[in-house]
């Protein structure tokens, strides 16, 4: 979710690919480990089923409207 949020709010992208998500995850070097790459598909499926991400088309995702609103509110609180 952090990678999706960064792509949405910092990179100003409405949609992003699985590859872009993985690249963002890898950039978080203190958090990322190699297992995350092999589990990414399952994690994305879980987030889509939980309605936190929308799958726009195969391999392309976007934050759901409700998740975007929630994250915007949290970011606003941070200042």
C-alpha cells in the first residue's frame, strides 16, 4: 500500500503497473526483502478483494476511491 500511495500522491499517477509497484517497493531498502517479489501477485489480489486497490486491467492498478480518501485524510493530519 505504501508503494501505491507513493505512486499516487508523490508521482501523481492515477494508475500504475505491477512492475512500478515492485520498483517502488525495492526502493524502500530497509523494508523490502526478496520474498516480497514472489508474493506480490497474491498480495495485490488480496488488496483488490479487500477493495483497497482497483484492478483497472491485467497488471494495472489504482487506489480505490475510499482508500484514496482515507490516505488523503491521514496525509493531511501529518501536515
